[in-house]
C-alpha cells in the first residue's frame, strides 16, 4: 500500500532536520507552498533543482462524449497544472526499483 505525505509530515521533517520549532516549521512549509501556488497562479514556471518543474498550460475548448449516452458535450477551456520530473528525480525513483529487483533476486 502506498503512503501519502501530508503537510503535517513535511512540517515534522523540517522540525527534525532544521531544528526550528514545530510552529516555525509549519509556517515555513506553508510559506513555501504559498509561494509555489502564487507563482503558478501568475502563470510563472516553478523549477526546483534536482526535483522538477511545475507549469500551467492552457487547454482549449473541445468536444467530449458522455460515456453512458454517447452524447456530445462541450468541454470548456481551462488551465491545467503540469509537472515534469527532473532527470535526477527520475534516476532516484528508478534506483529504488532496481534495488527492490536486486533484493527479490537474492531472495529467490
């Protein structure tokens, strides 16, 4: 089963690593997230080195179909969030998979 990392867990990690108080750690996490959201709302690209980049992309209006009825339905234009992982992040994720595969081979 997959675990979900919450704001509280991020704040606790900052508290453990940096040594700020729990309130200061929570405020720091909130400030960072607010800055990211604000930049994306303005249409800026947010690049976090060795992690990835977030951007907002405009999608035009298109025609979709209701899967039950087959009726055509207009899908209105909207903005969507796009995340592109850095090569460093992709490598770290795949390294974990390779380590798991090695461990499985050793057990077999």
